[in-house]
C-alpha cells in the first residue's frame, strides 16, 4: 500500500486518530486534519511522514483548498475518510434550531463538501479512489434516546453515501460508510455524562446499559472502527460501493 495518500478528517482524537494510525501502519502517507490544529499535529507527530492540516469541514472553500494542497504536495489523493462529527444529547423537544443546524453543518454538510471536493479532483486526475464516510449505528435506527438531530444528520449521511457511490461509480471511485456503535472516545465520555443527567442516574450505570445492549459485551474501541475503514480503503474492497458497514458488536443488526 506504499505511496498511497490518505486524508482523514476529525483525526485529532478518537476514531479519526485511530484511523490515521491504522492507515499509517498499512503503509499509507497520511494527512491528519482537524479543526483543532494542535490535536492534529500531536497525532501526526507519531506517524513518520504524516502531516497535520487544519480543516473546518463546514467550510466548502477550505475543503477544496485542502484537497488542492494535498495534491500539490503529494501528487494525488487515493483515500479520503470523512470522519469529523459532533453530538449533543438532549430531549427532542429541547433541540434548538441552532443545534439542529449545527449537527447538519458538521455531520452532513461537512461530508458533502469534502466528498464533492475530493471527487472532483479524483475525476480530474483519473484516480480510482476510495471515499469513506463515518456514519453511525444511529444512521440505521431511530431508537436512540436524546439524539434526534444527530440521528437525522447520520441518516442523511447514509443516503448521501449511496448517492455518491452511484454517481461516482463510472469514474471508478468507490464510496462507502462505516456505522460504529458505542465507541469509547472523548465524545462518548460527554455523552455518558449527558445521558446520565437526562436519565437521572450516573455515567457508570449508563455505560452498563450500553454494554448490555451490545451482544459482544464490551464497549467498542476506535481501533475496531479503524480496521474496517482500512479494509474499505484497501484492494479487498474494490468491488464494494454504496454500503454502510455496521461495526457495533451486534448492538444493531441489519
């Protein structure tokens, strides 16, 4: 897999950082991007030859500029992983228009803008690349408490992935998404605290609920997701496109 270039958004921590490390371990040149440049730099410093770039995925101009910079610096982009995402737990009736807008701006529009920018460049350069979007278990079921705006934005990611895959297939570009479950990340720590408060209990009790909902009986790790992303990025997945791969220990089966 040497000489292949991969860009990962939201890679300053959590799932994104694990994806960057996994792709690096498989020989990719990795561009670690995040809205928090210091976090991206910290991850990139672990990976010889990796570079860190700041990216606000809600800015379509910035997304195009990063694509152009990576192509200028490395000659092309073979894999793009749109992983950046946010969540905020609250009751459906309490979700403000501002919160709803922000969820879609980051979780859906960001994937649209990045995917559009990199697809244009792949087509221009004749690169039969891979685009991988991070969706969620919440992209396949609405039975998720206190995350109505997040659920809606992630359902949109699943549909967008299929639409991208269909239109980009004639160019040899494969587009898929991964749907993680209860992943142990800093984002999850915040969600544990939020859900505990909303349920009137404590974070440890909520964590037990999540584990009990997972047949494999443990919380998911970022590395569990990263390995599936690496599979989708590699040659073994060359005939897979438009798919939403569940990586959740059986917490949701489709």
